[in-house]
C-alpha cells in the first residue's frame, strides 16, 4: 500500500530520519521517503495506514 502523509512539524532531515526509523520498526521492508520542505512522507508498506500514523505520532510528530 502506498501512502502520502502530511507531517506539518517535520522541520529537518533528522526529523525525517526519526520518522523513517519509527516506520521501519513496525515494517522493516517499508520504503520511506521524507521531504521536510514539502512536509510530505511517502510510504510503501504492508502495514495499515492507521498503524503508520500511530507510529509517526508516537515518535512525536503530527499527521495532518
């Protein structure tokens, strides 16, 4: 499943790395692309959208 999520408080590449690590903790095969400038996170994953949003929120970020 491909997801495109907006994460308004992702400010830098380190934020993107934190989000990527959080997603890969629940789906090690996930393909994650983060862009702090556009605030977009693109995820290709087998996990549910609800789970992906939950791990991003648990990592300290908002999902719009």
